[in-house]
C-alpha cells in the first residue's frame, strides 16, 4: 500500500536560485526521503537547473520566466501526469523548513488545500505596519469566501490533494499574485476545502529577495487589486468531483 507521503511530489518553483536550490533539494531529501522533488526552472539566467539536477531533483525547464503561478501550473500538470496524489510547494530559497511537509500531507487527508501559516505560533516570523494591515485584510476577506479562518493567505508553503491537483492543473492562475490570493479564491469558489496549520519561516539561504521593504508595500497594495480581480472571475463552471474516482 502506498502511503500518502510516498505519493507526494514537492514542487519547487525557482528563478535565479542557483545559490540556494541545491541545498534546499538536499534538505528535502534528507528530512522527507519518501517524496520526489521537481524543480521548475522558471527561465533562470543562472545555473539553477544544473544545481537542482546535481542535488538529485528532477527539473522542468521553462523557456521563459512565467512567474510562480506559471511554474506551479507546470508542476501540477506534471504531478497529474505522473500520478501523484499530493503536491506540496516549497520555496527554492530555503525559507520553508521541509520538516513541515509531513504535517501538510497529513492535513491533506481532511482538506483539499492546506496553507502553512506563519502567524500561528511556530517560529518568530513577523511583519509590521502597512504590510501587516494589508495581509490581515486579505486574510479576513478570503476567510469569509472560504468559510474558515485563514491567517496567512500569501504563504507559499502549501499543499494540494487529489481534487486540488486536478483543478489547478487546468486552472491555476499565472497572473500577478495568482499563485497565492487568486488561487485560494478560485479554489474556494470551486468548492474545494481550505485549512491551515502553523509553520516556521526561516531567512533566505541565498539569492536575492524579490522585494525590498519599499517594494513590499507596493506589492501588498497590488495584492488588494488582485483580490478584486479574483472575486470578479466567474465561478467554476462545474463542481469539482473526486479526481480519483
């Protein structure tokens, strides 16, 4: 009998992460040896793909930079094609501790989508000021749409079960912020269940952050616009049925 963790694919979107991706892949293999790892090289201009392969990951090479949403859709399609039951997204910069993969997969036995929340008491991650305010507003709005309490709707450390994989393989949004906010709104509107559990966030192991503190404010303000766009999208045409049936 194949256990859930043995039917799990860790999908790691990576753009110019050659400094960290190899160590992150090796850490996943060391802490969760049952899972497979695929790195989606999102049009990197450095040696990200080579570093990932040398660390033992499978690599999907995208010819152009599509952003995290496009990379994750490629990962979901790969998982669906190869018959994985669970997908867990792990950042290539080392901020996510792979030890949390087991907890996420365990929670996926009861939910379609599981978010690793950085604000539930695990670790010391904190944000302040405008950024924190915007994140709370986003979480409040999406919690009502999903009909459950969510505290970290921009977290990239999350898992998807069979129904979510089937849905995201076709519908995962590739637009700006689609991988976080819009994907949750679309999942909720399609009838997928969403829950969360606490995770610890670590400093980046390498590479360059996508946003400095000033840009972070702009980023999160634009997140509100992304939420409005997501809400304006039509509901999924048909209910999502059990993909394993």
